[in-house]
């Protein structure tokens, strides 16, 4: 195996993809006893299956490597997206001259002081954005607002026959008395080794102008199963429908990540963690199908002068709280909606009339839109 620099305390591990295996940084160490004071104590640990690979905090989210060339001036671009709930500085805050950069088939180092807001995207293009006419034409082509950050030019060219795009972030420079004092290690933040056809999405002369688009920003980047091809959407999160081969309501990429069968609809109805919620329902609710404590539920009902209902709301999920006065042929009435938010948090809903008689409550996601029949 080959591997590059890593941050202190981060281990590399074998990561299964739909086409084989990568060797990548992991979200946690899974050796024996972690941080043991002695070798003997380390040997008492039995080890664990490898943890998930690190994905983010900034990922390669869209790549246009074969643009349409109707007027002889094709523009290639690479889109980056922040997949976290906090702004990410594309430089080392302690050594700000050390900045993130692109490598592989192209090369680009981000200018000083660049930061990417939560869930936001930026673009790196193959022309100089200082060229006002070229920049205006590019923004007009895709209807981009002035708020979308555009940087460039990157050197090199994205090859139509397949190429590699790497995203690197700087680690702390080596310090004296190291023989390499001053050397800046660069840690691989994301990598995509794309190809123009199977198993990668097909992009040929017939559909030149389509871009590679990551289906979900939290999925591992160097796996063709996690990408699709569609008309470009630079500057905004991808909205590409995720393939669902067996039609069980769980996208193929998520089924692969969870270890479900891509061609078996029955496993969407199974309850792998025994918490009473089917795998497909856990996907819709944004909960973990392998954690029996993580499922859609009301955590607490507190009775005082009114009734207060508390639950854990998952990031980017909306909810409706319903009530009925009987479970015999129940008629459910909407008590309140809870809007989606970019972070997971604890939400509370009050029922000011809940003490007037017996009431039963139900929590559903996503929120039920006006005019849609309530759950029976």
C-alpha cells in the first residue's frame, strides 16, 4: 500500500468501495487498546472492524472535465463543497501562508484568507477570473450570482480519457530540531480517480457538457457508485436523483455504505438493529440503522400546566407533531411543524390544551405539507 502524510493520531485503513479497496485515513483508530501505556496492554485489545473513512470537511462535489465546445471556448471547472456545520478556512490558521491546494491532473493553490461557509460551494476554473469578460460569460452561462466564489486558473487539464483530482490541506510545519524543519506536510482531504465510462457514469462525445456530480457530500469520494452525470449545477449543492436499483427507498450508494444488497428490496423492510424501525424508515428519518438507540421517537412528555413534547431533530430534517384523542379509528390533527435546520439539536413542542383530556401523540418526518392528508 501507499499512503501520504496524516494528522497526528490518525490511522490509515482498508476501505471497501464498489470496485475494490482504497487505503485511506479513518475516522478513528481500531487497533487493540488505544493509547496503551505498554505493549503488553496493547496486546490485550482484540481490535475492531475498520472505522469509516474520513470524508470532509471540504469535498470535491462536481467535476466538469468534458465541457460542451459549441463555440470553441470550453471551460472546465471543479466544485468544492463544505459538508460540515461550520465555516472551514482553506489555510492553516496558525501558519496562514500554508493553504489548501488541488493536485493530480491539475494544480492550484488557494489564495490567502479563503474560507468556505457551512454547506456552501466554491468553484475553481481553468481561466483567470481576473478576466472580467470571461468571468461574466461563465456566470451568465450557468446563471451564477456574484455571491458564488470563483477562483483560478488551475494549471493542467482534466483529461477526457480519465484523470485524478486530489484535494490537499496543510498540516503543521515540521519544527526544530527536526532535520526537516520548515517542511509542510500536505494531507489528502479528498480524491477522485474518474473515468469516462463504466463503472463511472458515462460522459462521452454524445453527452459532452455533462458533469460528474457527487450524490451526497457525506459519501466517500473515490467510488463511482457515489457519483452521477447530469447537466452542470456549479455553485450550488447537487440535486441529482440517487439511483435505487431495487426500489426499496434507499439509494444504492447508501445501501452499499450500510452493507445492504443493491438488488434486494426486502432488506429495506428489515430492522437490522432491532429498534422497531425498518431500514428504509431509518434512511428517511436520517437515523442510524445499526444503532438501536437512534430512531425517530419522542424522547419525553412533560406534564405541567400544559404538555411539552421533546425529541432529537436530525440536521436537514423537518417534522410534524400530530395528536389524536383516541387510538380507536384515530383522527390525527397537526399540532405543530418543526422546520429543517443545518444542525442536529433537541426540539420541544408545547400543547397548550393537552391537559383537557387524554391525548396520543405521533412524530413524523418530513413535515406534512398543507393540503396533504394526515397519517391514519
